[in-house]
């Protein structure tokens, strides 16, 4: 075999592994492409149905009253998400901010949030008041309690345990779709539907709220179309298609989304304020491109999983498992290998390829984290990035990849 990647520091053996992996994953890629086409058609139809036009991509400033483009984008987004209403704003700067705003908006003192997926992502622990260092201003500080139910060993929801903890104080059942910094699998649409249906059978007044970060467009339906009352996420992850430079969204039942909007702006103002500042074009184009970009992220993740599996490493999910998010984990069982792989990801990035990632005390995380992110938009995990906490079993959490060739090169260089 002629090694066309030798120029890029790839050993012959690693190139052979890549060739084997690409043959192995062909049926999986076919399924990803089928999901992409389905989602791309329904996104296109949403733009057509709501008559998005050139005039929608103008600039508003100040209060942002009567921003036609913003309103059209939110109508389109609600349609795509299977929701009654959406709040999509450039002013939301992270997924954590969107999820935090969602929880503050829909709860009141004396309520309880019950997580159906165990302990949430580290950065959300501060919002919930699970970290005493950040207690001030947390939901707990406002008299909102928290409890959790662990998933079953196979990563599926433990419905019996969940229902046993529901009482009159439970206002919100919270679902984190993605795996976060854990070894568990991402939830699938069928899991979310099972939780939502089971909870609503007990009480329709309980709000099923979903952290949808990393999960958008990985399947054919979004949480609100599966029975969830509200969901939230970031535009510098899947939903922004690698184009939106910032932003986040909340989508769901109209009354709940408006409660969140009032929390973000002010009571009496709600979703009526918030200028687009000229970003409607990037947000709209990003949403339009998102199904295609997410499919490319999944293609890179599946290829990486297959290459590492062939090479003797444990990966989650396996290359041929169903996927509910764009995160791929590789278990290295060795600190130096974890740090080295993140270094290879950085070297194969279009931005800051000459920088060497080092473990550091990242705000919001309990352990030191090593992070590779040579991205055009800072922190954009739809672009190729990789990070991991410096603790056994030294798992790399790989996300994104606007182009799967970049992922392939990084894995080949690491294996070399």
C-alpha cells in the first residue's frame, strides 16, 4: 500500500489501520448519512414554511424590538425542535448558561429538581449548589432542592427508582442527554421518550427538562418531539453548524420558554427584547448547515472508534453502537498517553497547531483538565477538540470535527 499520509507524519502501520477501519465502518456511515438526509430535509422545510428572507438577516441594536429576523429564526428553531416556542439568542454564551437559565426560569423556591441521569456535568453542579465553594447565588441558595437517580449499569434510565422519588415537591425531572465526563452512554431518543411518558403518567404538572448539548441532529427527533417539555443547548455545539460565533437556545412549551426569557431579560420584557446585533445571518446559516456538520462529526467519531478498537483500546461508544451525541471516548489507562493524544489533536488543528496542551485547573472542574481546541470559534465543540480530566482511567473525550479528514489524521498520527 502506498502511504499518501507519510508527508504528514503518519507511519505505514497507522495508514493500514485507517484503511481497515474505513472498510469496517461502511454500514455505519450509511446509517449516519440516512439520518443526515432526513434531518436536512426537515430543516430546509422549516425555512421554507416560515418564509425566511434576505430581509431577515438585517441588523438590530439597542432593545431589539421588532427584530423580524430573530423572530423568524425562533419560529424555525421551534419547528425543528418539535416545540411550541424557541428562544435563540447570540447573548447566551455557553450551554451551561442556557441550561442554568432554563432551570432558574422554570423553578421557584420550595421546588425540587430530580435528575434522571445521575450527577450532571461538573459546570452545572455550581448552578445546582452541589459545590459548596459556589453556593452563593446557586439554585440551592434560592431554596430549590436537588436529588438524583443513577442510570442502570447498561446506561438506560431506571424508571422504577425515578418514580419512587417523585413526590409533591418535585417540579422538574432533569435529563442530561450527553455523557459528560463519565463512561456512560449518551441517552437515545427512546430513553427520553420513556422518561417523559413515565413522569407525565404520574403528573402532567412535572416539567421534563433536557440538557440537549452535543445531542442535536444525531437522531431524527429532538427531545420536545419525544415528550420533553423544554430543552436547552449551545450554538457553538451542534445546533450552530460550526458557523454561529456564540449563542444558545431554549425550546419547549410556550409558557415555559417565556418564563426563561423573563429570567434572562426581566419580568414584563421577556422575549420581546434582545437585539440580534447583525448575527442573524450566521445563526440562520449555522442552523441550516447543522445536520450536515453533525453527520461529519459522527463520521469522524466512528472512524476514530474503529481505529482505536483495531489497535487494542477501549472506546465508548463502540464504532457500531447507536449514538445520541457527538462525543467519543477513548480509555488510555495512562496519563501520558491521554496528554499525548490531546497534543496530536492540537497539532492537527487549523488554529494554534504549534501549541502544546498542558493539564491545568480549569474553572468549574474538580480535577485538572488537558484540552486541545485549535478552533476558529473559541470553545466550539462542533469543531474538532479533545479533552479529559487528569484522573484514572485517563479517558479522552473527543468531540466534533467539521471535516472528518482532520480527525482521521490526528488518530493516525497518535497511533504512529
